[in-house]
């Protein structure tokens, strides 16, 4: 069952991502940018940003220390939002800062669920390793993101593949679930409440959501910082439905 209570996760993140953790995270940035995981995700972000004819405005949700700032191409303005002030302080001087090509970078400390972007619009919104992992991805946030996109824009994000995290005990319990008493099902429903998605859940989530088209892929991490498999998804708005980035 998908979790929708973002406030508890926002509160945990504020407590966790303090100065000490952010400094450790920055140290890992240097290892990450030479890892197989980076070699997978960075080209996707670069490919999407280069696909636009004109310079674009970008929003990164959960930008952290600015790990992907230097990957952006064809970008005239970047807005990064993160719940942690300590992480954003690191993002002021991101990893590979000499390679950052974006002339205008705005950093916002706050929750993407609650922040009012006013009339701001973006061509590309992305979030890697945050939504559907450390915090939920409910439909109301999908609608908010969709409304923040310009026509022709897209939203690229990753979520944890929950099937890859299930042990044998969990799989046996799921097989027996249809035959269990209602009270046991209620206990399991609560215990299994998660931000993570199966592939079928993610596809259904996108089908009933606001996006005009979407594509889903899967990536298995190579034990270089990430754990297990993640689904990748791109949701499209409007007139760019001929673009495809997963092949």
C-alpha cells in the first residue's frame, strides 16, 4: 500500500540531513560521479535537456548538494528545492562546479509538497532517488508537478522497485494474503505501507494521473551507493509526445 503522509518524512529528513550528514554526503558525491550509477542517470538527464530546441528552465526536486547541476545542458535557469538547509549550503558550491553551465541557479529550502511556486513554470522537472523512496509520490503531487510544467515539458523521476526488496517471508505472506482474515489483512496493510512501487503500481499510478503520456524503465544498481532496483519514469505534458528517452 502506498504511503501518502509526506509530513513525517519531511520531518525525518530535516532531522537526518544536518551539517555532519551533508558533509558526508558531499564526500560521497566525489565517489558517485565516477560510479556506474552516475554513468547511467547522468546521460539521461543530459539527453533530455539537450532535446529541447530553446534554452529551458529546470526544477530539481530534492536537489541535495547539487550532484546533478553540472549535467544540465541547454539550461538558462535552474531551481533546486530541498528540505535540508545544510544540503543546500553544500549545493552553493556543487560537485564539479567548474562544469556547471547554468547561468542562474535558485535554491529553495522547503517542502515541494507545500512550497508555493506562484506563476513559475518549468520545461523540465526531475528527481532522482527522492520521490517514491525517501518521501511519497501521491497523486496530488503529480498534479502539482504537471501544472508546473510548460506545454511540451516532461518530468523524469526514479522510484524504488519494491519487488526487488521483498524477502522470501514477504513473498509467502503476499501469496497467502487473499485467504487471510480481514483483521490480519489490516495489520499487513499497515506494515506494508511504503513509498516504494511495483512496476504495475507505477504504471497504474501514471495511467490515472495527469500526464498525457509516459514511459517506464528499470535500473538495477551496481552496489556503488544505491541499493537494489529502481524504476525510472518520464511523464510528458502536451505536444512533445513523440520524444522518447528509454530505448
